[in-house]
């Protein structure tokens, strides 16, 4: 097995794990969060964030770095383009995460689940967070499909 094939397997696995977690958030966790009352919502975010945060940046970052490495080192024009596209999509996932979702998560982490702010109806970030999570999940799933296509091109 060539080293590039091993990297292709790792990038598909890392991207697939991250995209799968994000998809589960879209179809299950985000709808549940919207249905929760304030205190339970804050408690749930405060419980889940420390568990998701180490995994997601590592998986997405690893896949991004490997996509870039594969794009610049392999000699297959079709796969080169696919890995470049996947890298751009994963960079978009990370950009949306950093600029849109992480600030919401930090805000919710700072809240006291026992004391709902008087302005919660105006400040409630759940719909906004769900929208941006859907956007980054679409990028991640498209990157995953692109990485699979690129890996097939190497065989």
C-alpha cells in the first residue's frame, strides 16, 4: 500500500466521523435543543460542549491538513482537484464553526441555568446556531463525498 493510500483512508475516516457527528446534531440534537426550556437547554449545552469540542476540531483539522497534503503531493489531476475542493470545504466548516457556532457556545456556557435572563426571548441563540450548524454540516458532508471520490481516484 502506498503512503498516499493510507492518508486517503485516514482523511475519509476523520472527515466521515466529523460529518457523521454533525449530521446527528442536525437530525437529533438541534431539534431537541429547540424543544427544551431555558434551564435544561443551558445544562445540556454545558454537558455536551466539553465532549464534542475536543473531537470536532481535531477531526476536521486533521482531515483539512491531510487533504492539503494529498492535493500537493499526489500525481493524479482528478484526485488533486478533489482533495483541493475537499480542503476548501473543510476550511469553510472551520470558518463557520469559529465565527458563528463557537461564539454562541461560549455565550451559552456563560449562562446560569437557574437564572434566565429577562431578555432571553430576544437573545435565545438556538435558531441561529441551528442554521449555521446546518450550513457547516452541508459543507462537511460534501467534503466527505469529495474525499471518497478522491480516494477512489487513487486506486
